[in-house]
């Protein structure tokens, strides 16, 4: 396998990519922090809330590998521009759908369909943002620095998630849905910055068709399975923590939303600190980091079942964020090292699809199981990562770099 890589890109290019992913993180945290309370106001069941994201996630699973291969063929910048513009349009349409339901301009059934459709636009078009960004950075990063640089890029989503609730609190006085419109505007600014300041990759935009990278290609199969476990558990936490806080602490919708926001901020902040501040200081291989992160997530999700007060819930989510901050960049790094340079967009697309696949399964596994048995989603998440950690221990030789 070739180890030749293009020279590192400029700091400005990385900053533009970081800001673009930050906008996506802002939108995610805003939606997940306000939607449980809005669902109770509108009369939507937990399973319906999860269903809003199911179609979008399914489209993301299909579209992400296609966008990754497209970025290998036509270049990273066009894919990033299309993705950000689609994200902005989707966010505005989603906000308008909710607003129409709250104002009584649309029956709830039609408004619900509009919410699903608007999120589907994001799944179909916005899916290109992450694989194009990751492939752009990988092309400019030597293998020895890849884990650190991908961790910093992945941290952009965490920064957005941390900032999201605060931005929402600052802007909600202008209207409950104002933060979503602001995020859409920021996405447009990001698209403009990419158009003006991001040079195209020399290794991409060849125009040549690329072979399709199979999900079960032996080179990347372990990382597909790890990514599927991570995305499923992360989706379960995001989609059920609001209901768990409201029910466990016996709070009303407003107080529950604030407390759930605190838990989500703790999760995102811990993941961010891990990726930016801890990973560069750890002398661990990708294999070791993957196993450690899996064990931490298994323990944290089990602790959520026992958490009986707000502090314990926030602490458990914080620990889960540390585990997620270790697993995500380590998995992306191992996957990128396992394939050839001309397959970087393709592997980023596949792993990006896997990270959305969990959101297809999670509405049934998360809110659906929560309705039947409240501890169920968290115990299932803990068991899933315990099994994943054992599997990684037995197949350490499958992770590029091993334990060296």
C-alpha cells in the first residue's frame, strides 16, 4: 500500500472545513434539545419523534458513499458546496414545518409529513459534507499525524453541539425557531467561504470513475461494525435522553428541556475535550484507543440506568462523551489507513453512511424500547459496546498500526 500523501494544506482551508462541520453540529444539537418538548406540545409520541429522522438517516446511508466517490471524481469543493446549500434549505423547511403546526396553519398530520420531508433533503444532499471534508484532510496529512488531525476535524461537530444549546438560549427570545433560521444562515456563509477560500485538492477531481468500495470489504469490515455500534448508541442517547430526564426527574417540558440540554452539552463537551486536548497527548495506537473507548461507553450507558438525580445523569453523559471522543476519530483513522490514497473519499463515504445507519435503527431500538421498558435502551447500548470491545480485543491485528 502506498504511503505517499500530498503536502499539508493551509490553516485557512482547515478552518473553513472546521466551521462548515460546526454548523452541522449546531443544527443537530438545536433539533435534539428542542424537539422532545415540541413533541409534547404538538402531541407527537416518542416513536413519531424518532421516525422524523429515520427516513433522513436512511437516505444518508444511501447517499454518503455516492457523495464520497463523487468527491474522488469531481473534487471535494463541489461536493461540500452542494451539501451545505442542501443543509441550509433543509433547516429552513424543517423550521417552517414546525411553525406551521404550532400556528395551526397545517393539520398535524400534514405538518409531520413536511417535517419528515424537510429532514430527508438533509439526508440526501447534506450527506456529502462529512466524507468530502474528511478526504480533504486525509490527503494533506501524513499517516503519523492522521489520528490527531481527524480528531480535530471530528471535534468540529462537538463544538457545534456544545454551542447549540447556548445559541438557542440566546436567540429563543426572538422566537422558538429563530435558532434554526440562524443556523441555516451560517451554513450559507460557510458555503460562501468554501467557494472563495478553499483550494481544490490536487489528488481529487480526476474525472475518472472509481470502483465502488463494498461495506464488507475485508480491509474495512471491522470499522464498519464499530461505526454501526457507535452510531446506534449515539442515536439512542440523543433520541431518548430528553424523555429519560423528564420522566426520571419528574420535570415539566420546560425544565426537562433545560436539563436535557445540560446533559447533551456535557456529552458534547467531553467528546470535544477528548478529541482536541486528550488524544494528541495519548501514546496509544488506533487499536488501543478503540478498545478503551468502547469500554468507557459501555460503563457510562449502564450508569444512566442507575442515575437517580440530575448530577448523576450529566456525569454519565460526560463519561459517554469521553468514550465517543476516543472511538470516532480512531475508527476513521484506521479506516483511512486501510485503503489506498485514491479510495479516501470512498472510505469516508462508507463510514459516514455507517454513522447514519444507527439513526435508521434507533427509533425502534431507542424511543420504541423506551416506551416498553425505560432502562432497556441504555442496557442494550451497554451490552452492545461490551461485545464490541471483546471483538476488537480478539481482532487487534485487523486494525492498521496494531498496538505499536
